[in-house]
C-alpha cells in the first residue's frame, strides 16, 4: 500500500500502524450481494472487475470474463461505495494495452472519488501503455498501479526495473507469478 492509502485508513482509525499487512481485502465484488457484504464487513479494500456489458445498453458493469453481464453497473457500484470509507481496486478488463481513450475514461470515472484507487495492469502490457499509465498516476496522488502477471506470461523482474525508476515505489505494487 502506498503511504497515502495507509494514511487514509490510519486517519479513520481502521488500522493501528503504517503496516500494509493490516489492510483487509474483499475480492471479486462484482454483484449487488457481494457489494453489500463487503461494504458492511470489516474489509478495507474492495476489488472489482469491469467489462462492457455484452448486450444493450452497452455500458460498464461489474463482472469478470467469461461473464458478459451483471446485476450492477459501474455507476451504481461507485455510488454505493462513495458512502463508505473503503479503498478500491478497479480492474478494467481489456485484452489490449490501456489506450489513451480507456485511461482517460478510467480517470474520469475515479476523479470525484475520495477513496484510494489502485489500477491493475498486466505486466505484459505495461510497456505498450506506460505513457498512458504514467499520465494516469499524475492525475491524483490517490492513484496507484498494481502490476500483475498471468500464469503463462513470460516476464522477469529485470523487465520491470525500468518502471521502478519511473514510478515512485510507493505508487506501484507487484502481484507477480514469477
């Protein structure tokens, strides 16, 4: 967790010290029932996946592929979270690099939130989207990246070193299967 994220939870007396291991996560918060459970529970960070609905109206919904729909839209999800003191990890599911259009939409969606937000990015796509992601981080000190690898990705720690030089260590997390 970045210092900003830990400071957020410390200021709310939800953790007792600047120790990221005290932060509790709720994963796959992609439905109304999971969201209700996570918002009323002791979790600090909510992780959710975003896709474009597979039918009309084509809008962002909370789901993980292969699902193509959900009982809650991104807009509804964010409105519900705004009333709570939770951090969020928004995983915008895409099979390509984060384009400028996509990153601008991500920033626009999160701009009005007061919560800490981390954006997962697949390590294999980092080089293709680095300019966009670096710009995203410059938009708010509440934003961080979580770099992750898939099971079959071929990425080494050495491949990631240039990014550690470009992004402050408090703003980039690693969830790697190396």
